[in-house]
C-alpha cells in the first residue's frame, strides 16, 4: 500500500497505518521472548525494546498467530502445497521462514505492503545471513532479483504496492509470476479495516473474480459498535490512525457479508474469544502459566473485539469449505 490515492484525507493517515506494522512486530517479539510461541527469525527484523506488554496483549497475539497459522496450514495440507499464498499488508511477518522450516512451502509465497516497509524488510533480508540463507536455499539459479521495492526468487516474492490501486497490484503480481490457475490463499491482518468499505469490497471482489479456487483469511476488529469498540477507535484516532472501514466491523455477519456479496461461495467467522477457547487446550494451559493475568474480563473483552473471517470458492472441489477450527 503506497501510492497517493484518496485513502483518508492526508498522507499522515498512511504514515499512521505504516506505524501499526512496528506495533504488531514489537508485540510479537515481546510475546516470543516470554515464551508464548517460538519464532527464531523475528529477532532479525525487530529489536527487543525494554517496554513490557500486558499479559492480555500477549495472549491476544498468541490467539492471533495460532488462529491464522491454523487456517494457513490447513490450506497447505488440503492443496498438498500445490498452491500459492499472498500475504496482503505482510509487514515484517516471518511466515515464509516458518513454512520453510517445517517443509510446508507453497509453490510461491508472495507478500505485499507499502513500499517503505518493503524496502526495510528487503534490507534486513539482504544484511542478515540467517534470513538470506533460507531464501537462497529455495532458489534454483544465481539470479535473485533485489531492488529497493521488490524481491523475487523462485519461491518467495515481496512487492511494494498499494492495495487500493488494483490495476497496479495485479500488474506487479503477474510480473512476478502469480498464477491465477493455482489454488491461492490470501491473508490479511488488520489491513482491510484501514481501507474504506468500498475499497476493501473491490479488493475481495477482484480476488474472487481472478481466482477460480481460492481462500481469503482476514483478521481484524469486530463488534465495534459498543463502548469498548468506541474507545479502541478513539485511541487510534489520537494517533491520527483512522479505521476507515470500521462499519464492516459491526458484527461477524457484516464481516462474512463483505465476502458473500462479492463473489465468494462460502464465508464463516469467529471472534477471538471463541478461537482462544478451541485452540489446543494443553498449550493454552502452558501459556496461561507464563504470566499472572489479573484482569481476565479485560482479556475477554479484547478477544471479543477481534475476529477471524474466512471465505472460499472452490471450482476444483478440493473441499476448501470444510477448512475451519
């Protein structure tokens, strides 16, 4: 997401959205340092800061990471990795390295984000051998494409693009060999909410229109009409970060409807409290012993205001509609 189309009124809004990438990465780095999950690669993208994160934030990120990974891994297994993954607004995400480590690589893994974020990520990959070594191992020739705003190899591609400019996005993805005939999974985490409902609807419609067999997994806010939701919006506005698409975050039904009214055959959604309650409970018990949580009601409120919504269309009849928690 990078060009100067009307997103909100000013470039300040885009800058504030870019800052959320650092927030998420810092939270993930802190949670992994406390032992919530293992990510040996995040240290190469994010410095450990002295700032502590509250236990409810760490548990929220645990649910987010494990929930998204659950559906991603299920898609890879269902397609036997004969597929593509496109991570929209990927930020400093390390999923490519995780999949390489567990030998569950799709045919190609694409990431898209603002050009400024992409440039930072590419610089880190170039200068950190533990990152670049894994990338080179998946590449068959000497010719890795590295430039300021894109990276392309046989199995991994990073593109600087604006998700609001669908023509530009499609051109760049096809330039780097996105195959519209392959089953393709689209991922987004707190991305669509920063686009207007019209913009995000056009994006999910473009995906449905372009791919005959696809899945879209979206993590973002929900139940935003109550007082807790209003406080979340106000806190972000104080940082000049406007949730331009918050009206789609009214309910699980409104989240599903965005997909069902834009060409998707099936859609489902769960709030993160529900996801948290159905993740493997032996590991939930482990993480709940990591830190004392005083305000259990606050954790519940927080998790009830985020959700995972997933949609599918399945011309190849792979059984994508069966993928769930």
